[in-house]
């Protein structure tokens, strides 16, 4: 058996050097300050004697000009104790940009929050609410908001869109009412090796989807092989016009949703028509039983469904059509699946059920 290397005794400065080294800079003294309830760790940072400051615009090394007063940046907390980096920035004399503050690798512009903490907060904000993230890590809601904003902008600037072959297009309800303004159009990658969000836009209109495809670029759109979407007509129109070369896959969830909606429309219309008649009792309290998958209905509920089917009511026929369509998902041969779809469509057309 291999012997493990001898354990190394670590202090805070060693941990920082191992986890977050900054080229051209070194960690200096580390102090634990404050009382038990208001403790904080302050870490002084200094530049290496042999290193030159870099212009914050062009990132080129430049001769020094002067030194500014010491600033502090909030860093990733240790053991729930806030950590601050302290450093007196230098101003450098750049031949192209004149006298300018040097670029420091732990800071993004004038933000008092370090890049490491912004990444830390943005990742936790995916699990917790922004307010809860701010409370747990002893910072402000605005700091969490700015961190997420910076992290998203950085991700968009550095993402690579090459190799995308399959995308999904869907809408998300996020507002009130049923108008287009209450929805967001979402485009996401669904390749086997990568699943990620690509674009989000307000409304669920043709113009919104057009903007989304324009944002991806003509090279990405022309390279698509598969598109998955629901049956929302504005989306279907744009997909046919812009991505007609790709195989269009309709989402199983939304097909099942449309079938359930059709059954419910038949039930409601028939309940209204039979109101006050004995047959209306068969439809009472049947909504959720009709919408569930038939194989999951048990006991008395199943007996009621079988009785409804035997009654020859329109709702029973609609439910039978919905259940019959479930066989479609079991086919593996396109030929047999197409034959079944033709047969089922003929049944649906002959049923005289408009929904």
C-alpha cells in the first residue's frame, strides 16, 4: 500500500495561497478582529517588489505613478466569519490610456465585493432565495443581485455556442392573466452531452422567437438537426420558416396536455347539456379521474370509469380515445407508429367530438 504524504500544518495565509493565488501579489498579515458576535478576518495584500502594475484597460504592465489610500474588498467567508482583503492600489502611467488605476485580479471595477465572493454568492443564489443568501452570508440583497448580474454577464461573454445540434423551445408562465405578456419564451440546448439555457425573451409571439434565433446567430441555426417544441402555433410558424431543415419533435408532455384538455372540454359541455337529468350523475366528481392515466385509476374510481364508458356518453368516448393514444408511445418502428396514428386519427374524426 502506498503511504500517504505527511500532513501539512495549514494557517489561513497558506489556505489562501493554495486556493486563491494572485499572480504578482502576495498575502501579508492576517488578523482576527472584533468581539465574538462581530468577528472579522482582515488579510493584507501587497504587490511583489519585482512586479509592475497593469493598466486596467489594456492589461499591459506599466511603470508606477503613485499609490492610493488602502481599500477593502469583501472575500469568501471562513467558518461563517466575514473575510476582507485590504490593499492600497497603485496608479500606473500607461502610454495609451494615461494615468490610471492598476488592474487587480480579485476585483471587478469599483465593486467592494471580490470576484471570488460574487461567484460564491451567485452559485448559492441558485439554491436559496436572494434574500436568504444575503442573510446567511452576512451581506446585502443588492450585493447578491449584483453578483448574479455580473456572473450572468460573464457567462454570456465567455460561452461557446459551437456544436449545438438540438434545441428545445417552450414558454414559461411568470405573470398574471393569460395574455402573451404573462409568458416568457425560452430556448435551451438539449444535446446528450450538454443541457443548458441559451436565451429568454418576454412574450410568446413569433417576433420573440425570431429575436431568440437571431441572438443565437445564423451559424448555430443552420447547424441544428433537431428542434423540440409544443404545438403553440406562433412557434410552429417560425420553426417551419427558420428551422425547416431540422427534424421537428413535438413534446410528449404537451400532446398529452392537449388530449386532457379536449376530454375536459367534452365533459364540461356534456355536463351543461345534461344538467338536471339522471345521466348527469355519472359525470359528477369525475374530472380528475378522467384526466389521470387509466392504468393509475384503482378501485371504485375505475368501476365508475368503466360504467361511464358503457353508458355511451360523449365523455366516455373522449376518455377512450385519450387512453387509446397511449399505445402510440410504445412503438419503436416509425412504420407501425405511423399506421397507428392514421387509425387513431380516423377514430377521432369519426367520433364527432369537436375538441
